[in-house]
């Protein structure tokens, strides 16, 4: 069972630093998704379909 952890993040004030932080967060999320997909015991075609669905959902969420 996983335990919740609390993290305090002091956001950078400079726009360039915020963009750099966001890029790092995005990479961590992408790595987590790839790792999860690689562990699934299903055909590659299903993994690709799932990844496509995640991408489409993320695009739709950004439009809202």
C-alpha cells in the first residue's frame, strides 16, 4: 500500500524558471506513463491505443 506524502514547492518567480520547472514535471509524468504501459501484460497494439487515448484526453482537458 502506498502512503501519501506532502511536498512543499516554492514556485520560482522568473518566467523562464517556471517554464523549466513545468518541463521537468511534464517529463516526470511522461516517464511514469511509459513505465506503467511497459509493465502492462497486453499486446503492443492495446498499449498504443491506451497511449493515444491518454493523449487525446490530455488535449481535451487543455481546451476546457
